[in-house]
């Protein structure tokens, strides 16, 4: 999934601007609006946006003119055109001139969310690959993986042994242990490091979209297939395909994926021409796949196809000597990002960190340090700055029902992440739709 994006909505209809803003802010994005093309271009001179949603027909400067000016200034900005059914030909012309996609009025909030997530993820992946190629090799090959404990030293040794090969790798481990970082380290130190690193989050992509996300589709393959789209398999050519949370993929897609891994040939949805793809496969899971096989929800033949080389990422509670090092690493990053004058972490706060079991692992520690930096009023992080030790945050709170504990935990995670749905769902180890359902069930509301 894509993360938080900065979005500018450009439309002369107030109701539409407000509706789009509400939907996108609910998903954790930062949103600004402009009521005309002139206002949009003025804002664009002052602020850098990730995505623009632009109405094609406006008085004065049209949406197409906004597109042209924006793309000339910053080709990396994604522009999505907003149009009525009768102007589809104009929207298609806009896409030929650099627009990323278009939306038809009236909007489906889910369709909008999927489109924005896809664009955000694509932008993040492009930046990530650029960084890995240009920066990673100039520094320590394991800079993004922090650890001096014996379990982590074993992981570093395994990565060094595995990376130079083309063998398929299966990484297991709890949510938040760094399976994705390990996969990136393998890719960056492999023969295909100059190729793309393409992630497929099998737990985040809805089942009905998985086929087109993996295989792509031909123009006209279905109602909304206005253009031909390359899938993740095709994008990973001569690089690495990272199948994150592979245990969540449906049985039907497991069959299709197995066939591709065996033959390295596939067809786009609606296509008739075979496409060959050469890529290394790295898969990751927080599930017990052997148990999933016994339960009849994971194919045994796919498991053995993936299980060529396997290793397990240790949970943070099994490498607690790494906690001070990780905490200082995150502190340095977040103080730099926020420009806050925090010198370090108090000994008492480190002691509290060492006592905590960290069910969310490194990701939870990262989130805790970020929150501490934001709320801290001192020159050092103190225990009260950490969100993890308040009674309402603990899962073993006495005298509470399981539902009360879950409600309190979800509420706290949302609060600590400023109601960023994508990040909160990631930390909780659930997908966004599940989190939305729980928010509705527990009647949780974002503070105004």
C-alpha cells in the first residue's frame, strides 16, 4: 500500500472539493484544495505535492493547462483528471500528455482510495529503488538493518550467503520484525541489484484486484480497462519480486502464481500474447505455512516452490540488546525530520524499553520513538513520552473484556499515528478494510 501523500484537489465545485478532502483525509493523506486553475498554479509554485486531482473543465485556466504547467515544472507529480462521462476523450488525451489516470463523476470512495494507494505506492517504490541503487552501495550493505545481537549477526551472515545466488528465499517472522528490510538487503547485494525491486503486499490488495495487479491487463479487458497496464510480474523483469505476506493470497491466485513461478510465462488479463518474465522471487510471511497447508488454505506445491532457502527473522524480545541501538537510530532520524532539539534518551526510558515485550517488534519501537519525539518537552526522551507503558495501552489490562482491550489498543494506535489509517493498520497487523470495520464497530471517531 501507499503511505501518506500530499494531495491538491483542483475543482470549482465546493461540494466536490469537500467530499474528496473528507475521503482522502480519512485515509491519512494531507489534503489542500484550490477553486480554480489559477489558484492551483499559484499554490504549486509555493508547495510540492505528490498528487493532483484536477477537474478538466473549469473557467479560466483549464485542467489540461494545469496539467501542462505542472508536468513541465515537476514531471514526477502524479496528476489525475476529474471528468464527466461525456469528456472521456479529453481525459484520454490528458493521459497522453502525462496524466496518471482519470476519475469519472460520480465517485466511488473505494475506487478513489485504491487509485490513490496505487499511485502513492508507485511513487514510493520509484524513490525507494532510486535510493537503493544510488546510495545503498556507497554505505554499509546492512545500514537499514540495525543490530549487534547474535540473532541478527546470524541473519546478516545468511543474507551474505544467499544474496549472490538466484535462489528463491522465504522469510518468516512476526509482523514488524523487518522481513521487508531483509528482502531489500538480499536484492541490493544480488546480481539483479540494478533491476527493480517490486513489492506485492498480498494481504493489502483486495482479492478482486490481485489478478490485474499481478498480471496487468489489456485495454478493453473489462469495463474500466481504458488503457493497457503492466502488472507487477512484468515490472519485476530482471529484478526482484517480493511477495510480502504470501500466506494471505487466495487459493485461486496460488494456482496462477505457481504456474508463473514454474514457467516464468504469463498473460495479461484479456491478453492473448504470452509474456516472459525473468526475476528473482523473495516471499515473506507471518503465518505458519505448514499449518496453513494442513488447514487446507495454502497449497503444498507452492510452499515447496517458495521454500528453497528459508530463515526466520527474530522478534525484538529475543534480541533486546539491540533496543538501545535501534532507539538511538530512530531518535536521530525523527529529530532530524522534526528539527527538535532532543539530545538523547534518558536511562529510565531505555530501562522501560528493555522491560517491555514489544509485540509489534521493531515497527512498534519505531512508532513509539517517533511519538516520543513529537510530544517531548525535554532535551531527553523520558518514560512519560513513550506511549507503550500507559495502562490503557497494555494488552493485559486487568478487569477488562477482550473487546474493551482491543478497542482501547486500536484507539491508542490511531491516536499515536494521527489517524493515519495505512500506518495504523500496518502496526496492528491487519488490512485497511478490517481496521475501518473495527472503527465502525467500536464507534471510534477522529478528534476534530
